[in-house]
């Protein structure tokens, strides 16, 4: 078993090496230039568009519903544990590099959403199917590359989107309530089944109610801590920016980090959190009810903004203002320590535990849709019920198992998903820019309604 763990750990390290991080960020920079900084120019419009109601477009869910499923899949334990891990490995400055990766990643997420809607298809049940596998096949004519993406997506979903999330939430619940893993596994599996067996519309209904509440709760708890440490906020922000440029000296329980480590872990954890460029989010973006690819692309773009610039930033500021970032702890334990230090009584423990469980459960729901659409591309929609039943079973397996190798295996599969997706984004980038220019012209001239 140690040999298997070592193999997948080495494989994950190779795939998520500097070359992939450079490719991911480089694609975002290229798209930012080509689209003339669309993520900065049109962000206010994109946020308003998120809550609009399309009346004329085809699709299975609303703009808001599609965004909530995307956020359900991306806002997970990484926002709580991932930020803490980035800071313990790369120092506080890693948070700034997370922001930088997210700002360019918003252009990538726009491009993914645009292609997803432009090349989406309708299956035999009358449901929308789309994502990188479809725009790779139709836009580039490379079906073999689309198959490669779909295989990696269908497999990776069971790891990072299912078992890892079930295991993370189980450990939190077992620690707080002292109940068995088996009991938690059964409960998680049952609730997952009740939602996903209803398909995308039920998933959208649940997460559209669920996601805003859990984000607001985490936001409120974080804000109370930050305001309670307002005197330390300027120093906390200064710490982030100063050490983003110089690295971090050893202090407390922190071993120190170089500038290269701050950049590496900040970019890596940021992209892993918001999934810009991985090709997962466009799968649900394709299902949005819209008559213009650019509209859903703008809505998709806001997902990276909300995930990293808002939620991850809250965790980073809580850790820096409470001063616990160099205590020697890491992951969820570090975030739990910060919230416990910043909130009275057991409130800190409850908010972090509830956040871990709800974020993880919502990720299970969102990634189920991603995985089944990849599987549908490979095997057809008639086998989807079997995929969903297997998904429910693996929720239980994840809850009761030891998952050391699953993290590395899932990470490797996620990295392999990104490669064909980024190839398509770069190859079709000029088409995206050209049609986006026409869309913006139509908005200015009134031939395209801003809100349908």
C-alpha cells in the first residue's frame, strides 16, 4: 500500500508541477489580454446578470441555478482547509498569489462558459449536454481528446468530488458528535440519493437554497472575527502583501517559506479551489437557460470571484488577523484554531464544523452532475441511473475509508482534465474574442437586451 501511495504522490507532483501552473495562469493572462480585461470591465454587469431571469433562451436551469451548482462544486473544504494549507506551506503571502491566479482565472472561466453554451447539445431526453468534451469535439474536431477529458472527469469525480468530501465531513462530525463513521456514511449516502436521483433540476433547487445560506453564515462568522480584530487588520493585510514579495522567515511553529513557495502554493491552491481552467464548471454552464453564450460566460466568471476573492480571502484574513497562522497547525485544525480564538464559546468550532460539512456535501452534489455528464458522453444517457447509484455507494465508501492515496489520485486526474481543456481554450480563443466583441457591440447598440 505504501508503494501505491508513493506512486500516486509522485504522479500528482509531476502533473501539478510548474509546467501546469504556468499553462493555467498563462492561459488566463492570454485570455485577459485578448478579451481586454473583461473580468474587470464587466464584473458589475455580470453580478447583476446572475440574478436575472432569462425568458427566451434554451436550457435546464437559470443563470443563478447554474452558478449555484458550480459554486456548490467549487466552494468546498478547500476554502477552509486549502487556504490554511497554502499559508502553512507558502506563508501568508500565498493568499496574495491566490488572488492573482483568481483574477486571471476569471477570464479563463469566462472562456469556458462561452464555449460550453456555444457548442452544447440536446440529448435524447431533451436535456442539455455540454462541456469541454463537446467543444473539443465540435470546435476542434478532435473527438479522441474529448474522450480523454471525459474519462479523466468521470474518474476524478469519484475522488475529489465524492470520497474525499465524504471523508472530510465524516471526520468533522465524528470528532464533534462522537458517532461512528458508518452511521455518518449511511446518512450522507441517503441524503445524497434523495437529491441526485432527481437530476439537475433537483440539484439546482437544493443548492440554490443551500449554498447562499452556508456562504452567508461563514461570511458572518469571518466578518465578526475580522471586525473584532480591526486593530490588527492593517498589520494583517501588510503581512500578506509584504511576504508575497519576499517570502516568509521562520517564526513560531512555521518553518519559513521562500518567494517561490509562496507563489507555487498560492497559485496551486487558488486554482484547485476555484477550478478555473480545469474544465469542470463549463459542464453545468452549458445547462443554463440563455440565448447568448456571453451572458452565461459572464455569470460563470463571477464564480471564481465569489469563491476565491470573497470566501478564500475571508479565511486568509481570519488567519492573519488572529495571528495563529504560524502556530504549527495546518488544514482544518488551523482554521478551527483561528475561529475558536476569534469567537466566544463554542461558536468558532460550530461554524467551522458546519462549514466543512455543508461545503463538502454541496461539492458532492455538484461533482455528481459533472461526473455523470462526462460518463454520458462516453456511454450514453441510458446508463446514467447506474452512475448515480454507484455515486451514492462511493459516498459511503469515502466516509468509512482511509483515503491517503485518493487525494493524490484525484489530484492527478484533475490535472489531466485541465490539459485538453486548456488546449481547446487556446485554440478557440480568437473565436471567443471575436464573438464577445460582437456581443458587446450588440449590448451598446441595443440589438441585444442586457437582461432578457
